[in-house]
């Protein structure tokens, strides 16, 4: 039996994750900010521990690629060439996909064929690249820039009016 994903190891891993999480999060946020300033309209973050790190509150939409537990188990065993017990321990070391699915804004069901997955992905792509709502716009680069320009113009105009009084 592999000790890699047993309870003591998982507790140790969580301890170090909690120590490193602020530094990892900081690096991610600086990269997001850099891409935001460059004008990217969609930024995709592939964060396996998104919900565990509580970063889901800062990202929208949160997309979870979900698969039923049995399919997840079989795919993990085939991909990593590990036995069932090790695969189950690895799956248990994470939040369940069902819990992640309940917290997601968008769910992609990965229990079908590659063609089904591609079709769902195309639908999600259309959804995340659609025109922004007003509240989403004000959080975007364009919205923030518009608010900044409006504030600067308003302050300048106010100073001009007050100086004439």
C-alpha cells in the first residue's frame, strides 16, 4: 500500500499547503493583473485546489469538469498505472467532485466520449466570451478604465467650477 495519500501524509501536505498558499495565491494574482492590463478578456486558471484554497470567491465563473466516481477511479488507475487502493486514497485526499460541482457556476460532464466533451467545451466557450453584463463590465479592464477616466474628468471639472466661484 502506498503511504503517499494516507492520512498522515495528507495532514502534512495540508499543513505545508496552508503555509505556501499565500505565496502561491500572490503569484497567481500578479499574473492575472499582468494579463488584465494587457487586455485579455478571458483568463483561464487551472487550479486543482481552487475550492480548498477558497480562491473560488475571487474567480468567476468557476468551471468544474465533473465525472462520476467510478469513471474517475478507472481513468486514474489507467493514467497513473496504480492499483485501486492507491487510486481511491488519492481521490479521498481531495474534495469530492460532487461537492465541487455543487459550488461551480458551470459544470462540464466528462463521463461521455471525447466528442461529447468537445461539444460541451464549445458551449462553455460561447458562454464565457459572451458580452458582459453591466456589473461584469465595471469589473473588467474597460469598466475600470472608464470609471477612472470619469472620476478624473469629474474632479477636474469640479475644480474648474470651484475655482471660478
